[in-house]
């Protein structure tokens, strides 16, 4: 009897349940329902630390392909604190190893983003058999062309920009749509292009507010009575970007606005006199059903992860490379961030159709 644990960690997103389903169905089809036992770890690594789990049955994986969120629950357990003994004297790494062995697991399947993958690699280094899947709406995981959850979030953010167009044109306003993405701008870039934004501001390309204002004024002078900006929540000005790391962090934390978008809005209004509004879709971008693309991608990843379990090819993350599913060693990807290359073909596409990056 094979015993396989499975957990989802970090922020939720579309496609988690579809991936879980694919892992389970593949294992059941290969071993038979009497040949494998799937143990669901509740609320991510926290469940592994505190031994919270439940035995799953084939029925648990039925009807979840289209469901958002995760049937296993999730939590954020910062990687930098994993080796820190907490106030209750809990040695998290020791407890995870202990519970893995107590559950008599042959392998632990882990679904998550950057921090999750770093902890998965830590567990690999500690001698546990792990296989992981790349989940994040930010699409910022190294070694994979796409992560599941990304395309569904792009669809939602694009729809917000689409809807903003009608009110922007009706009232002749400047609108800023703040898209998720603290460190990278993939989501903002794709949604901005798909939604027809006039200006896209992402963390990888520090902006000059004078350039932003110049673009808006040029649109006004050409007879366009509105402008739409897609702004990543981690967008940063050239002035801030030039500061040393500690000073930059302090300046951001001391900013007298709810987020960077509100600061940009105030600067635009002061310089142009144009009424400027901010829309923040926030966690809407994580929610709801996965789109068709993510259902397929999650299923492909889930099947590939289960195959790695079957073949005992542990210590790998499944990835999409040139539209083919592959397996990459965790030690090669853990801790690496996939930022938007400023000279990428997608960025150049946006530039060539006249979208400004505020440079």
C-alpha cells in the first residue's frame, strides 16, 4: 500500500483543486483504489507541522475540477522562519519530518509558489521524498514558462480593465487599475495589453512620473478624453529604485497613501487637473473558477507529478518548458525569481503599439 501526502501552501489561486484531482486520479488509476492511500495535509505546512491531516477517498476528488480555492485549505508559513523555533518551542522542520514519518508517507506532493518551493527543497535536503507543482497568479517561478492560476487571474484583471473603459470614456477620467504583483509584473503586463491600457507600470521598469504625465497630456491633446493605467502593486518610481535597499524599504513603508496607485493618482491630478480614480480588484484576481487554460494546465501538471511519484523520481518540480511538461530539480529553482525581462518580446510588443511604460 502506497501512502502519498498532498498539501497546498501559500496564497490560494484557481487551478489548485484541478491539480489535486489530477494527482489523485492518476495515482488511483495506476495503483487501484486499494493500492494507494492519499493523505490530505490540512492548511499547508502548518498542518504538516502540527499533524493535522485526513485520509482522503476517491469521492473527495470528484466534482472539484471547476472549483476555485483548495479543498485542503492553505496557510502562509514564511520560509525565513522555517528553521526558527517559535514561541511555543516548536521546531518546525523537526516536527514536519516527524509527522511525515509518523504518517508513513512514501512521498509528499506539494503545490505552491516561491516560498513553498523553497520549503519543499528544504524538506528534500532533510531526506524527505517530495514532488512539487508550480502555483501562483504572479507567474514568477523559475524554470517554468507558466504557472497555473496565472491565466485565470489575467482574465479577471483584463475584465476589470474592460469594464473601466466604459466609465472612463463616459466621464472623461483617468483611471488606474492596480493589479496584483509585488515583485514582478507578468500579470499587469498581460492584463494591460489584453485590456488596452495606455500605460503599464511594472516593478521591473521603474517609472518617471513626468513621462506618465506627458503620455496623458499627449492623449488629451490628440482628442482622447480618457486614459487607463494598469499599475502593478509593486510598481516603483525611478527615484525610489535608485535608493539603497534599506532606504527604499523605509520610504515605501512610510508612504502616506494606501498604495502606490493612489500616490500616482494624486500626482496626475496635481499636474494635469484631470480627475483620476483608482480601482483595486485585489483578491478577486485569485478567486473563482479556473479558466479552461488553467484547468488543462493544472491537469497536465497533476498527471506529471503523479508520474514522478510512481517512478520514484523525487526532488523535482513539474514545469512547462516550450509547451511541454518537464521535471526540474528543486535545488535548481528554489529561491529564484522569474522577473519580466525588460527587453522581452511581450514588452516590445506593447511598446510597438504605443503603450507607455513610464520610462
